[in-house]
């Protein structure tokens, strides 16, 4: 009887310990776009602000008037790093070597593009052209610079196509060796898709993630846009973050970045960090 009781206590303790495990044990990174207005005024001071939050991993979407060398020096001085470098679709296509050199100078492993639609709606022809272009860009960045190209979804790619969506088409027609993806969970949920299910569908294709939440009551669509005030602190909006993060832990995602486009980012970012830290 004592042995049975002891076994029960051990099992109960194990289950409690499992239940208390953090869903998100790592420290998130930050997308520079969150602090875009601050960076435009003072890059060093903005980096200090972000570092004070305990964040050292950056995804830069702009050089903010600096050279890649200058920005790298500012990061190094603070013990920070840039793991992903976001550029325009035009630059990725037409200045691929320059983009690759800047990314390497910054110390990034990834080059990311976040918007490719020229005019709505996003069509099969657009998806076909994108897949072809991504393969070419990704091949060059991989072979010349050892970099991984990532496409960041923005919602409009979830137009229905055959048994799936145009996003499925892009994933299925790009070479995994040269093309990976950054999952923006808001811009997956907004057009009606399930971020956790998408991760499970393509567990090896996503390398990066944007962490953000959508204000309750906001109805999504396929436009790829919503008012910036609809970005809210994690855990206060509509997304099922525990399910998404649990799926992400079993995937190939390497970096998670907070992105908060709202004007309330200064108060919402600390809320988001606290939410992630306390999620069990």
C-alpha cells in the first residue's frame, strides 16, 4: 500500500511539474518596426530602451539612416544581435547582392520580405510569379552568402485555391533548401486561417515568427490591412496563443519576434513580455 501511495505521489508531482512548465521559456526578440518612430529619431537610445526590457535579438526592417557597419557596431556595443534583416521585395529582387552583404554585415542569418502584392486581389498568377522569384532570390542568397530567404505572410495570400489557399501554393512550389517562411500569426488569423494548424501542416518550413494579437471584436478579411490600433498586447486579443506556441515548439521555428504596430507599444510591449513569461 505504501508503495502504491508513493507511486501516486510521484506521479502527481510529475503531472504538477509538467503543468507548470512554461509554454514559452525563451526570451523573445523584437521587430524594429515596433519602435520605428523612435528609431527614426535616435537609434542608440532606442536600442538601449529595448535592451532594458531584456531583449537582445533584433529583426531590422530598416537601417534607419545608418550603414550596416554602423548599426552592427551599435548592436555589438550593447551585446545585442540582428538575426533577421527585412527588406523590400524590390530590393530583394534587384539588389540581391547588396542585401546579402548588408545582412552578413549585420550578422543576420535570414533575409525577409513582407509584402509582394501590387494590387488586390492576390491571384494565382501572382502566387506563381512569387514562387519563381522566391526560388531565384533564395538560391542566390544561399549560395553566395549562406543566408536563408524567408517570406512573411500578410493575409491576402489566403485566397482559396483548389483544396487549399494561394499560400499553400507558394509553400508547395518553393524549394525548401532556398525558401523558408516567417509566420505572422495575426496575418494568418485575420484572413480566417488557423496559425497552429498551419504550423502543424508545414512544421519544417517556418523559421521565424511574429508574435502579435488582434483586438477583440475586429472582423478579418483578405485585404492584408487593418488599423494599427487593432494590434494589442498578447493575451488580450482573439488569438489562441497557447495553442500556437505549443505547435511552434514542435516545429523548425528558430526566432520569435514581438511586433506591435500600435501607437500604444510603449505600454503594450511590457504587457506582452509579462504574458509570455507567465504562460504555463
